[in-house]
C-alpha cells in the first residue's frame, strides 16, 4: 500500500521508512510528479458533477399553488371543493374533494338556467294576458279585468319591460273606466310559497321574495323610515307611491343623536304582515329600506290597479288574488284584450346570472316541468334530475331543492357543476350562455373583483354568497391561450368573507397567469 502520512514520526513513501526531517523533500517530489501527470493527455480528471436538482413541471407547480390557496388565513379549516379542467385538452389539471356535496349558494342558478334553457330554448318567451268576460260600451269596461300569468319573472324588472304598453293598449280600445275588479289569476302554476328550508329572516328582504305566476318589479318594493323629533318615539314608515297592498307593522324607534342606524324587515312566522324593526338616530335623514312585496299575485294586481288610475283609467273595484274570491271569474267566456310577451329567455338569463336575482332562478327551474304536468316545484325538480342524468350527472351528485340557491338544503358536488359548465360551454363569448355570466372586474357580481389582474375581462363565472359560504364557477383563459373550466366551493370557513373571496379569487387569478410554456396545444 502506498500512502503519504504526516501524522507519525516516520513518513511512509513507496514502502520505505524515512526520518521526519526527510518528509519535505519526499512531499515536494510527490507534488512535482502529480503536476507532470496532469500535463499528459487523458490523465486529467474533471471535478465531480453534482446531481441536478429535480424539476417540477408546469402542471405540478399549478397544483402546488392551488393547494396553497386553500391553506390561506381565514379558510384553513373550511370544507373545500375545487375542480380545474382543460377544455382544450380534455385534461384534469387539479381537483380537491370533487365529489363532496357542498352548499353552492347562488351558483345553483347555473343549473337552473342551463336546464331551463335546454328544456324550452333560448328564444322562449313567457306570456301574460289581459282578459275580460265583460263588455265595452261608451268607454266603460263593464266587468272585471283579469291578468292571467304564466310565471314571467321579468315584468317591471331589470330584464323586462314596464306595463305602460298594457295601459296604452286598453286606452286604444276606448277604455276610460273599468266598472269591475282587477283580478290576478295565478292558477297556471303552483301557489307562491317559500321553497324548502328558506330561513324566515330572509323572507322580508327582496332576496326572499316569493315567486308566482304573476310577478312585478321582481316582487320588491321600498319603505321610507323617518325618525321622530324625540329619541324613544316611534318612527314614521311610509310605502312608495306606486306600491300595491303590503301590510306592515312599525316597531322601529328613534334613537339618540349619533347612535347607530340599523333597520331591517321581518316576515315573522305565522304573521300576515311585515314588521319594520330597528332604530334610526334623531336628526338623521329618512332612510329607504328595500323589502319583499309579500303575496306576488295581490302585489301585481294592486300595482296594476294604481297604475291604471294614475294613467287616467278609473277603476271602481278592488284589486284581488283570484284565490281570495268566493265567486270566480267566468274563464270560459273570457276574451283576450292584450297579450304581453317577455324578452327572450337569453336576455332574462343574463340578469339571472350576472345580477343573481333569486326570483329569476325560481322561474328558470319551473321550465323543467315536462309538458302536460302541472308546474309545481317538485315536478320541476324531477325534470331537472332527468336532464342532469342525461348530461352524465350521477344521481348522488346533487340534492337541489330550489332554483335560486337560497336554501341551505341545496347541496351539489364540484364535479356536477363542472359537468354543467362543460355541457354548456361555447367558444364564442356572444353565445347566450357565455354572455349571461359575470365578467371579472367588469359587471354583475364580479364587477369589483379581480381588477388589475390577468383575470380582469378574462374570467366569466357565476358566484355564490351566503354567510360562511363562497363559490365561483366558470371559465378562464390561461397565459398561453388555453381555455379552462373551474369550480371553487368553500363552506364553513372560519375567517371573514373578504378572506374567503381573496382565496377563491386568487385561484382564478393563478389560473389566468398560468401557462405550460413551450408545450403546444393540441390541434
């Protein structure tokens, strides 16, 4: 063995022993010999190469980023459901609890709109008629004027037209007075009622407005609350001038100067009237409070009667719901004086999804009722289940009980929402479905979200919002131009709503910024 050692008194070189003093010359000889070897071709050795650090491909990096978003402050203890799917490649990029049933909130409207539109077509129009069995002579309609509805949610609302042309049509027929009642006929569909598990404290607000065969102004109205001159006294509550009958009880009071203003409507269980509760400080300006209109049929008939009178057509009878009458109008002898047709379903869908109007969502659900079946909520849900099954949704993939998502009994899996997104997707932004979705940073419920990010004017989606529930589902185009469908559902988060929105919007922005690099899209 040939070694060189300076750790002992005697050095060892080529098997010979030398005194320690001679080690210097031996070491010098060794260095010179080694240097000469390096000059001989083939004898030089390269320094050792360390193994390369493992690389993470773009998809795995995306998955890491999306997983990290679910662990942000405020949502770490939430129930998450996430699915991201490439429409161009038909490739699942990420999922987390894709088959877990979660509460969607208003994202449920996507299912109602998609199924309702496929049931009747985007060009479908609701029809409402003015009928009478009376006669017209000398400018007087001798008999009742009957308004027959079919479930149009848009009359007088954000997606519909006003009733002024109705009055013009009556005037054109020479009618200056109606010697009879204004009757709202809502028998074409099920009686208005709250859907399963709607909470009673929602029913006083416009979000909890009931849906019926006749609806006006989205079945919402306002009251004005004016404080008294002295703290502790009752406020003055007045309804808007054009409002129909909406009985209410005022339990709101005048608070001390500088106190907090807090007013709210309550449709308490078993009470036929609405309660206005809360406090407004003395000296404050009158406050406007948006409320639901109550019985939509009575509301419609009452508003129409007042509008007729204000337009110069006198009405001697009262406004009534047909169900409250002892003597029903003679439908067999009734003739039609005017027919109103709603805007096409494609226009109503835009208001439904962009502005998330619950009333419209319930109307879309009813369109799932098969022909020849009386339109009840249960019949509509049966039709909805059949349609979703045809699209490939498993029977246990959803348990929806209404068309708006207002019920906390509504549950659906992220996978089911993705199936709906894939079924309805069209590459053109002008298609009815794509046009109906809110655009990030531009309009609807996404108007003030994702601004200044790659998701602005890119993401098209439906949101869902309830206490401790946030959802977003829709489409986004990546940095490379790849089109994705995505669903993000967060239930029971521990933080604030703002933290939850930051997390789910962060996922949408991450998808918009993401790219595969040089990997080409399939042709």
